[in-house]
């Protein structure tokens, strides 16, 4: 019933993924953007809350002409209209209307929550026609000591057919490395009323990036081409060549990762480590970067509160295990988060990385805490903190942004794609700028309510911490870097949201490369200076000259949403 994922805590929902337009959505949209190399909008994320809000607003405006508003047809029609409208929106730099729209219908067959959506899809197949609608049913096939059980799949398919939906493909998910056996496939085919070629096995493989190759080897491309008449589409020679190139590079990436033996050891110091999905995009950014530098990623999770002295007394084993991981790290990463819990441990990890010259990357909260740690231990201001942790503090290094609502939580942060302008002269020495190809302006997605205190910036800068990137007005600190450190960088933005398997996020790439050694970092800097490609469509960005001249910036205005009104 939530409007979006913005007000959900990470342990409840996993990562809140942010889109260019500021949409706070399900983390699955991050998977789709990364896999398909597309740029989605908040409308690509449909929730029950959004649908009901639309229906109620129409009812209040009298658009239903006095009729009784019901689940069928009003809610189901709204779902269908939404899908049809959004499916036509271009999602990449070509500007073309998509030919195929993938709709993920979440939940389980028979859920009360998903019933209106299942009914909407039953109707939708007749609205668009048989040749324009294909259904893939994903079902778990338990493996009990080598025996693959088909009863759960038979039951769910039977229930689905009773609701008026007939699967065209059945994707059988096995949580073991063994593939779907021919006799299991035949049994599912017989009892689920589909041909054998319509049953696919999806077993555990060495990485998630092998799954497209696994499905292709079983004939999914040929089946969907025939089922949806995709061979009748007009695809230009340029687009065909682009697809062939993508396929080849994807194969090289996946096969190359299997031949790598050297490792890179990264420690993530966070406060939601009990649910790894809370940092989905962060882990994907690290994976993509490890692929680029030809290393196997060894990622260790450290709950930040385990590093604090209180834990040493209460649970000494946890404390020593946590510090053993930090001390042995090739690189230390402190990601985003909210609230004061665990920040003491994060500050200790940041200080250790700074003192011991261990590569460090701070994202959002990690960036802000790196500034707090600097003020406390370099400027010798031990009471320095963030207004997020102590609203009454007299020595804030981090303050609440003045334009942000303090009463409404949903959709009121500084959200979406926004520019960062590098300071003049930084092109000569800044590692992070070089990782972005030496660009004067970069664009990354933001999600925060707090910023570095403008009144503290001059003193911090004079002491040796450089704010190399600022917002378009030059008022908000957005990128921090230490010159006398192998790699010590913080960003207010969340660059992990724009990583791609074949185009890793520049700060993460530099961080992982630095954890492998100075020579690897230099190699990647030189590569990025020659080959960096921004992950966003050109129409999502404006030039540095336009920004510095003060002209209006798309996505750049700060907005506050109050009672549904901007």
C-alpha cells in the first residue's frame, strides 16, 4: 500500500533505489537498469498505493460520472492504462519507443495483495492481443537430496490457470548447481499443459551474469521471437551491430571472470549488514569494478556498531572479529544510512583508513562522517558532529538542508540526478575527476537531507581536505578528496545507482583499483581518461557552460513535496 519505497527502512525492504527523476523505488528496478542499460522513471514502478491514489483522485474529481467505484473495472483498468502508457516511453539514448515491455508481477499466485493485478493482466491479454502478450511463470523446484520435486510448480500453475492466465514459459528455479533433469522437465510439461521447449531450468551458476547465457542456450530467444513475432520488427544495421557487440563483450566478461584467481579484499562497514540487499547497488558496483581490474571480489561485511568500545565489553568476540576484518582490508567502504546508531564505529573505521593509508570510499553518510572525523581528529574539535545525530549541537560539521521539509518524510529529500562541477585546477591532480574522464561536470543521483555546513568549509579546506566538486551554485559540497593519501574520497551522491556491468561506476572503480595497488589504479585512471562514457542519456544532462552561467537546470531545482503538491 506504500506509494513508493522511500519511507521503508532497509531491513524491511532492502535497498531504496533512486532514479534520475528522484523516484524512490524497489531495488529490482536497479537490476533492470543495470542489466538492460536503460534509464527508467518513477512511473516504471507501480504500487498498490499509487494505483488506489489515482482511482480515488479520479473519483473525487467526478471522472467516473457517479458510478460505483469498484476493483473491477476501475482499479484493473487503471493498472492496464498505466502499463500501456509507460511502456511507450523511450528509455535510452535512441529516443525510440520500446518494442518489448517486461512487466514483473510481484508476489505469489493466490496472494490477496496481487489479486487485482492478476485480474488486470488477465484482461490485458485480450486488450493487446495474443501475439502481443507472453507470460513467464517463475516457480521454485525444490531439490531434496537429488530428487527434483514438481508438485509446487504443478500447484501454482493450476492456480494461475484458474485465474485465467496460461503460462507460455515456465522458468524452474533450482537452488542447487545441478540443472533441471530431462525427466523433471517432461513431468512439468505433461502436468502443466505446456510443450517441453516451454520449460526452462534456472539453476545456480557461478555468477548472476551467467543467467542470460544460460537462458539463451535453452532457446529462450528463439521461442520469444516466434511467440511475439519479433522477427517482423525493423531493426537497423547499427542497432544490430550494437547488439552483437554487447553480446560479445558480455560473454568476454562472464568467461573472463571464471579465469581470475587474484583477489581484492574489501570491507563494507555499514549499519544494515543483517540484510545484504540493503546495499545491493553498492555490492554490484564493487562486482563490476572487480571484473574490470580482473580480480575476484572478497567482500567482508562489518556491522559498524561491532567496532565500538561498548561491544568490546558486551561481546568481545564480535568486536575482535570486526577489527580483524578492518585491519586486514585492502579497502574500506562506508556507505549511506540514516540515524546515529553505529556511526561511532564508522568514524573509527574512517580514522583507521586515513591514518594507515588504506584506500577509502565514503558514500553519502560515509562522506559526511569523513568530514566529521577530520574535524574531530585533525582540526582538534572533539565535539563536532552532525545535526542528524544532535539537532542542538553548537559545533555542526553537517547541517539540515534549509529547503527540506521537517514534517513530511516521503519524497522530500534532495533526490534524483543532479550535477557536480569540479573546481578549476583539479584536473591536474584529482584522482576522482580523472576517473570521470577528466570531465568538468558529472551527473549522479542523490538522496539526502543533510549537507556539509557551509560555515565550516573554509576552515576544513585550509587544513588540507579538498572539496573538489560542488553543486551548480558552488554552495553545496559534493565531492571530497585527500591529496596526500593513496585513495581517500567521499561523495554526497550515490554513484552506485548508475553502475553497469560493462561500465562500472568511476569512484568504485578507482576504489577497487586502489585496493589492488597504486599501479592498478594508475592503469584504470589512464583507461578512464581515454574511454569514459557517462551512463546517462544526453538529454538528461546539460553542459558545464550552462550550469556555470546560472541557466535553469533539469532535475537541478530543489523541490519539497507537501500533501502531494510540489
